[in-house]
C-alpha cells in the first residue's frame, strides 16, 4: 500500500521560549510484546524542574551498568539523597524536594512519558526506557498521569516492559489530519492502525484520539479534560461545551482563556488503562493546529502543549491571568 505523503508542516514557534538552566553538571496492530530484558538499561535520562522549564541533567546515553531500577539509574548518573527508607528521591544534584520559588515541591518521575506509580527503587528498567525526573509543585495535580514530552515514547517502546500496539481513533475517517498523525508515527517506524472513534480495546492499545474536543467526551479519559488538573493531570481545561480552552498555571489558576482555532496535545490515563493521547481542539481548525505540533521538536520536554496561531505554549503556564 502506498502511504500518502504528509502535508507540509507549518513552522511552529514556542511561546515565551524557555531558557534551559543547567545545574550542577559536574556529575552529570494487535497483541502485546515484551520490550526486552530488565537489565539492559535506559536509553535516556532527563532531570528538570518546574514542569520541564529548567534542565538539570540531560543524558542520551546514561551509565547503566548494574542499574536495574529507575533509582539505580539515577544513582549512577547524579548525586542524590533518598528518604522513606531509601525508596523516594529527596534531592538530585543538591536540589531538594522541599521548595521551588518558595512553594512546596517534590520529585516526580515518568518512564516513557508515563507517571511512575511505584517507588523509583522498585520500578524496573527495560530496554529503550526514557526516564524523566521533574521537581515541581504537585498541589494542583498530585498525579500527572502521562506527559507528551518523551515523544515518540511510549509508542516506540511501550512502558512497564510491554510494547502496546498503537491505534489512531478519528471522529471522521478517512481524514487528512489522521493521515498526518499516522505519517508522523511512521517516521519513527511506529506502525499505527487508523480507525473510528472508540473502536479499539481500551486495555490492549495506546490510543491517539483525533478530533474536536466536543466530539471526544464520550471517551472517559478525554472527558476528564473538562475537569481540573487534579482529575485529568493536564494543566488545561475545556469549557463552554468544548468551544473554549482555559490554560492554567502550576497552582491550577486560569491564566488565559482561548477560543476558536485553539489546539491541545496532551496525554492522560483513566482507571489504570494505557495512556490516551489527545490531538484535539476547540474546533477543526484547532485540531489542525494540534496536529502540526505533534512533532518531537515541539513536544520535547513539555508536559502538554496548547497551540494557537502556530505558537505552541507549554503547560502549565507561568504567572497569573493575562
């Protein structure tokens, strides 16, 4: 079968370009498939603070000898202290899990873009795992269930030692936007099936939902994006029947409210099922904006991304209401 050529991508700019702050670098289909041995280590280690806003450590080839767990990987590549009987990370390269800019903070970690629900000391590593630690205030969203900033993970290597098939679910098929999503995944040699909305098995695939938000709310994971980040884990909220998108700061307060032509690329989970990615928006134009942002360069190191007028805004936003 001949694959349709993708539409030319518009140049996407990041709003308020975040300056990376380097700190203490002296130390620094169908069916499920196993991804590999738990002893082969990680393919990447990222340490940031402020929801990816400042880079502390970024290693594409971290030392992995003898590292069988996420904590073991961190110990071999950074200076750390632990708490709770050596199960939790208390500090990394001198940055403690006490305060960030005067606010309570903690160290959270994600493996292939999926929140670590167990202690880092017992979360096993698998071949190809991308490990990301971020220090941030978790009061508004104690559980950020999934993030987009490790793309093309988890589609490439899965998570938890299992490689899941990828399904793109579209409101309308055939659809040029869905074809472009499929082609973007194919550029990483990720084979994805394209089908109708809510036509795949929830527990057996990584799903990418494509369409205006108002058309996706029958899906339980998508429906959570109409709630606070304490429910969805995403620092954005659709309101007014999906016609508007509120962009939130780290405290969960509304900073901006955007209308027509606004897109969102985000990931979440519902009831422990595999992550669900959403390429969505306030309308068809917003979905097109979101699809244009569905690239490694735009998503890299961000929890979620809102898009309007070809400008991608990493979430959560900083500051107060504009």
